[in-house]
């Protein structure tokens, strides 16, 4: 298959976190429009402590209209290396530094309309420092074992996709005692 031809693109919205464009596209003999959300990408990190627990943040998510339990994550700065972004988010949100960081995966969030790609890391050999929350980051930290986190997923108490992916991937590489 050959890729479609982009006939035109116009800006719809310019924002702090994302922009929105509308493109007119021709794919073979079919012509259509697509609205696309442009996003710089995100870094996600699973902080695994020596005692086998994982640190999560619980925060209110306005779009979901509820508090969600998530692993630390955040939008990358323009041109920022995803691993460095993950390390930054870990210290900002949880208040720890990692002695070892391992990339687990990278994935698109919703490629039908959103360019955001998430880069997922596992952090181990953690040392406590100090949180550096942004003014709008109102959250609490909770720690759960991998088994308990998997149970929270199966009971529907963890609904965040990046967290579900991070926990299930971590569970596959960590040998449970």
C-alpha cells in the first residue's frame, strides 16, 4: 500500500500542551478530512522499590471526572530525550532518583487522531530525594506490590492505560517470590 497524499492542512487550535490541525487527505480515489491532535509525547516510569512495591500517584483527572491511580508520567519538553523526561518526572512526582532505568516499550496512545507517543521505563535502585510538584499537580503517593497492582487492574480500580501497560510489563520481567 502507498501512503495517502496530504492535500492541505490548517491550524485549528494552538495550545500549551497540544495543537489541533485539520488535514484534507487523498488515499487512492478517496478524499477525506482528519482532525489531528499534535502532542510532543510523554514519558512514563514505573518506580519499583527494593521491597517489591511500586509507587503510584492518585490525582484528579478532569477529563475522566474522577481520581485515577497512575504511575508517574508527564509531557516531554520540546526535543527532550524520553529517558531524561522519565527520570525528571520520577523525581518531580514521587521524590526519588533511579540508580537504574530500563526502557520497556514505546506506544501510541490513540493513533486515530492523536500523535502522542508514550515512552515507558522501569526505574530501580531508588533513592529518596524531594518532590518538585508543579503548581497544578495535586496528588498523593500510594505504594502497592505488583500482585496487588495486578489485582487492582483486574477489579477495574486502575483504569489508566499507560499504568496497566507498565504494570503488566513489569510483572512479566520481575520474578515473584
